[in-house]
């Protein structure tokens, strides 16, 4: 983690400290929906964190607060020692924390390279051949995407679109990368390839990453630590250290260690899913 | 083993009207009574098409489909399909959707059929929703009504076309457990179309891997015991079957794409 | 920020009221501006005063409302009664489509008002020819909407019904008809607007009664206040009939999500 950052010579940044974070939607005094309750978590620079939990467990709320789209009612988030979210700090998205969404937002009228460059030129100062070169380099590292750089987003698969978005996000050199279920709509084969690409990219361009998912297996496969969240009110239920060696590939799925990790976490996740499901059914009745 | 398979598909060939490139290029397949087979393959390989042909919605250019030895020529209630996009009629209540089949065939008095439908909804945890319209239900509920709408007709063969696609992974897992309960309780012969490796291994007696020609390239038996529970997905056997299936799929995909294009096209 | 009209949500009364007040103020301003010839455009309160004095208790005025509404109702209903079956026929029968559709496509581009001379020659009374023209206005829209509706039915809806053993009549009545109802209603919403358009023009050209005629007479007698009252009445009549259609829509399509 930290040592990988040192290896490529960048100053270790992207250390996140989440303290006692809480978020209630609707009026507090009228017992609004508690989306997030007393969440505390320290994320090391370049660490890959996966947040797992059922719908409505507050993982998206947490991500939105991290990204600056939403403001907490209690607690704070600091990034490299600076408070970026608290009840008194106005929520503000910025290029140092970029979010990639489930349904992408590439500009269909720009080529893939232009899309990626746009991510950078909006915020970073240098605008040059160097920038083009580094964009192409990042694309290449994301599974050879440099070969389609001149195409338009509509001409490539949805898996590639998601990867291009990740590259675009990385172009601003953010301190945190937030991925909100980016592979949800994909089938197994596409997803498994995406997993390998993301693992390789994270290992070659390490970044503090917060990955949101419903899928425990995906979380264990990708992350350094998996944070299991409870259904409403959203609390941290369990934190699992994933001590599987890197570099990783999907081959690790068959290893004894992976199995042990999954067995240790599965029940907790399943219980929360069931609770959320039953609450959802009751709500509609 | 019974002498005659419940479903028998022989050399099935089908191309979309006006096109020469076949989607299915000689598919052959047998299903035993009481089995749960999962059909999986790269997207666009013809999984749904095969389902439509078996259900009788499409007409084969060559080859044939037989159910209980009788050739399939048209849609009939003994082979029902649950579609990827819920096909509940939005203008009918949940109950009206479920009773539509038996009522259309005038098999029994309305009251009897409705009682049967209500019992089924109860079993699926939906009794409170009998008088709702489909749009008032969650995705997971709709999928259970879809199942009830088919199961009440006691079809010989149930074809499910990626029924849980689009649901989040957790809800999907719970739906799979619901479905397993249904299958294991009734021995409902099922062809389950999927694009999810985990789902395929969790449900199947046998996974059928389809290649880009629409042929069954590989049959992988799954020997996990029944009734299945989600705890079984933490076993070595499950995990290994999953990786094996992933490899089989990669092989099927690589075959048509070639190693060069693989990196670029995903 | 981009302005996105929030369709479906109603504007608040306060905002709506403010907008109308602003419009009235603008009207007053224009009426008194030096670019407008003296007396050619009455200001809002002159108009209201004129309305109260000349029209409110005048049975002839209310007769115009009644006559126009009747014509719209007849024309609109006739268009539905003829258009929906024809749309179904064209959409469901390939043979009927092959025979009728070319003729239909030839007649469709003809503007409804181009039918005025022929219909006056053809129909025995002015009343019937005006209703006919109004019908023409909505008829083509309805037919096209039913056609689109049929083409838009998800194939699974029909497959499922056949699989479950439904008879043809049941597929038609319980699946096809409800499935195209949203398209029919969409056709009604468009159709009612066109019906009013056509009716007013037809009344100005060919009739001696109705709101269109009333407005035209204001012009002929050089009484701008009458023109304005006529126009406002037509606007209000349009709003009333559209509201009725929307009420029907809310009832008939209550099974749809918001």
C-alpha cells in the first residue's frame, strides 16, 4: 500500500480519516431516515477499500459525502490532514476526489482520447504533448485501451467505457478515487475481465480507492480491506483484512485463503441482505 | 434414468428473418425430467433464441424441438417462459396476472383458481400484494409474481431467461434461494438461462456452456448436494466449479475473438 | 443552470398567479405604448368591463360556447369511433394494411382546412360540414397513435398470453386493447388541441355561430374588445377540454406508474 506509492516516487497522499460520521435525511427532530450512523474508518494512502452492504445501507451516502456531493450531520472526514466534510464545511466536489458512477458519463461527441484529456485539462495546468502522452500511457495500462483512443465512446463496449471513465478520473491525479458499483450491469465474463483490469491498474497506478458494491466476492477479490455495512441505520458491521498477495488475478478465487475469507464474511453480509429485503417488503405492504 | 428425455433438441438451425448468418447453427440438447440445467454463454450467442424456439415463439429453419416426444410447433401452456424483462401485464392486478392462464383455459371455476393463486402468492410471500398493480412492486417481487404466473399452470418445462438480471447481487441471491425452494420442492424441470457464473453453479445440476455458434460446447455437472444453501458457496467445491466455468467461458469467447482482439473488445 | 420544465408536477398557485399578473401588466403596458394606435388594443380592465357589460348576461354569447363545445365533442367522438377501429385494422391485419394504408397516407398530409370547400359542397348542412372538418383534424392523429401503440406492444405480452392458452378474442380484449390505451390517450390529448384549432378556423370561414364566429365578428365590426374576449374564451375552452381529457387519462391509466 504505502510502500507502493513510495516505489513510483509520488509523495504518499490520499490518507483519509472518517470520524464518527452521521447523516440523517429529513428533519432530525422528526426522526428522519438515518442513512449513516457513527461511522469511523481510517484509510491509508493507496489503500483499496470496498464498501459492501445491501441497498439503503448508506454506502452511497458515505461515498457521496467523500466525493463532496452531500454533507454529514455529524462527524467529519479529513483528507491528508485537511477537513473536507463536516456539518460546518460546505460540501463541494473537487478534482482531488473523483467518482465513477454506475451509469457512465462519457461525452458521446468526443473521442475517447479527448474525453480523457478533458478530465485533465479542466483542472490541471499543463496542456501539452506530455499530457497526451500520459493519457495514452494510462489508456495503455488499462488493458491496451490506447488502441481505441481515436474512437467514439459509442463504438466500444460498455466494459471499455467504464475503464475509460476510470482513466479519465485518474487523469486529474485525484487523492481518492470513488467507484460506485461500476460493473453492476455486466455479465460474469465481462465482469471478470474488468476485475483483472482494475487489479492490474491499481497495482501499476496505485490510488486510494473506495469501491462500492453489493457483491462480496467482488469486494474480496479487489480490496485490501472490505467494510461490511449494516442496513438502516448504516453502521460499520465488520472490517475484513484481505491479506491475499498482490499482484492478484481472478485465479485467486479458487485459493483456500479466499475461501476462508469469504466464509468468514458471508454470513454477516447475507444477514444484512435479508434484513434489508424484509424491511423493503414491509415498507411496500 | 427414463428412456425418453423430457426435452429433446436436435440440430436446430435458426437465423433472423432476412439474414443468412445463423444465430443457432445446429444446436442439440437433451434435458431429463426433474433436472435443473443452466444455459450460459457469451452475450449474443443465442441463449434467448434457443429459449424462444423451445417455447414455440420462433420457427426453426432446420432441426426440431420435442417435448415428451411431441414436436413443438406453437406456444403452449406445458412449456412456459419467464422473460428477462418482466412480462406481467401492467393493467392487471397481481392476482389477475396469476389467474390469467388457468382462467383462459377454463380449467376450473374462477373461485377455485383464485384460491389456488392466493395459496401460491402466500407461498411466495406476496399475499399482501394480490390486489396491487405490478408497478407498485419491487423488482424482486415482480420476479416472484412472474414465477407464480408460470408455475400455477404446472408446466412440464419452465424456461427462465435471466430472470434475476438487473437485480442487485444481494436481492438476486435471495431470489435464487426462493427459486431453489420452488424447484427442489416440486421437481420442476427447468432450463435456466444465465450470464452469471456464480448463479449458474449455485443453481444447476448441470451447466451448459454455449458457444458463439449457439452449440453446447461443454456440459459441466455440478455435484453440490441438494437442498442447496448459500453456505455452500463458501466451499472449495463451489469455488472450484466457478473458476472452471469461468475458464470454459473464456475458452468459448477466445475461440471466436482470437487472442489479439480479446484485450481490446472487452 | 439548464432550465428543465418539470412536466407532470404542477406549478404552484403562487407562481402561476404571478405569471398571469405579469402577463396582464405586460398587456396593459403594450396597450398604452406609443407604438399601438389609440383604441386598437383595449387594456385589461377595459376588456373586463366590456365583458361584464356586454357578454356576461348575453345569452347569445353563452350560446356560442355551447355550439362550439358541441361541435368539438361530436367531431372528437366521431374521430375516436372511426379512428380507433381503423388503426386496429391497419395495425393487426397485414392485408388491410396493404390495401388501405397507401390511400390513408395520401390523404393524411392534406390539412383539415383544405377539406372545407369539398365538405360544404358534400354535406347537406353547415353544421354537418363543420363537424366533419373537425373530425378530419383528429382522425389521422388517432389512427397513427393506435398504429404506433400496436407496434410498441412488447412481444412478450402477446407471447405470454398465447403460451397460457388465451383465445384470440381474449388476447384482443384483455391484452391488445389495454396495451394500446396509453397511445390512444396520447392521441386524444393531441387530438383535442387540433380539434379546437380546426373548429375555430372553420367557424370563421363557414359558420354563423360559435366562438370562432364571435371573434371574427369582433374584427368585422371593428370592436377590438370583442376580439379579445373571443380569443380569451377560446383559450379557456381549450383548457377546459384538455383538463377533461387528463381526468379521463388519470382514471383509465391508473395502473401506470407515475
